[in-house]
C-alpha cells in the first residue's frame, strides 16, 4: 500500500514538474512575444499604394532621423520616445510636432519604424509605452513633458507649437479624440488623424467615452471595409466591428460644418491592416495640415482630389477648409 502511495505521489510530482515547466515556457514565450515588433523595418514596401501620390508618401521622406527616449515617473507611460530630423541639432529652425496614441497593447517600442518613417518627412514624432491609452491621459501627460523641456535639451525651442497634430489607431483613435477634447492642453492641437477609432458605444463600454461634437480642429477619419471593422450588424444593439461605417458617419455628422473634415474607408482593409493601408495618406494629411505642402494638399482638396479617384478608397465625404 505504501509503495502504491509513493508511486502515485511520484507521478503527481512529475506531473506538477511538467506543469510548472510548461507554465514557465509559456510565460517566457509571452514575455518575448510582447517584445516583438508589430511591423518590420521596411514595412512601407508592402503598403501597395494605388495612385501616384499615395505611392510617393508611402515611402520615407528625405530627412535623416535621430531618436531620444526618457524614463517617465508615470508607470503606464514607462518611457517617452521621440524621433526627429537630425538636422535640428545644428540649426535654429522649428519643426511641426505629431503625437501618436497607441492601439491596444501596441506600445511605441513595438512599431519604431512607423515613427522613424513619419519623422523622415520633417516632423518631430512623439510616443510612449502605454499599452492602454484610450483615455488620452498619458498622451496629455506626455505632451506636457515635451512642451516643457529645459534649455539643455536638444529639442528646446525647436518645436513649432503653432503646428501640432495627433494621430491614433483603434483604441488610440479614441484616445486621440479624448486627448484633443478632454484635457486642457488639447487646445494646442491643430489637426487630427484616426484609423479605425473605436466607435462611440464601444469606446464608452471600454472606459474611453468621447464626444465627437467637441472636435473643433481639422480631422481626417478613416476605417476599413473588412468585417473586423464593419461586421454589418447594428452597432447600437450588437457588436458591429471596431469602426463600422455607420459610426464613422455619425462621428462625421456630429462635427460642425465649419470644421474641415474628411471621412473615408480603405477598400478591403481589415482592422489590423489599417496602419499599413492608411500610412501614405496619413503622412500626406500632416504634410498638408502642418507644413502647408501644396502637393500633399491635392490628395484631399477639390473635386479632382486624388483620394476621390483612388480605387483603394471609398465612402468619401468631405468639407474643405473655408
């Protein structure tokens, strides 16, 4: 009997050891998976722009780029990360600033090439490592940090505070709207871009409630036509996807008609495709809005605007600047 008990205990011990080993392996795998980048170094080579300017802005710009990072006292932020044109280290020019709000569990360190590519078009681009940025709070804190750098910092007096933009995808889209509308320093933003921003009821249920009618700055809102963005269900009664057309239209209609606004969807794009599929026109938007780039402007303005005739885009509606 004692031998049987010992045998059973031995088997249980072996099983427990195996279980612990498996759990350790899964934890290690999870840790390293969490560190993996979500895009490759040359991600822009796969954006497949369909029109001339869409192809142009899908590629990196002409500026050499450098980066900085700072530890934050805020545990959610962890690190503040900045990419900027290297030339600013040796001149007295000011550069437009773009704040980036992360999607769910997509901290800035996971998509560094995105920041670098955007900065290569002549922007200072700022993010942080908050994986749950939907309230906009950590973006507001990060913005305050950037705007109050001391005189020993290489970016001191190099930020064009008249030309500050913000962008976000998915949860980060809701966070961008909130950063603009719910915080005092949101008044500094001149323009906004979102990719598949979580629709209002979903955002409310997740604790990121926003009110699109509070948006008073130019806004380019996008989503995909795929099922993960638009399942075809009524989003007021059941889950309709992250950003269904009806919700995009609703947000658009809640913004005053004296505000420049554009809504458009990427043909065939699923939710997870949006960063790649919109990257080109997102870049063009900020070149137009923050740098007065006349060529980039032609993507959006006029009856012959490139986006209107681009087969990659549909469901376009816009009110242009007055």
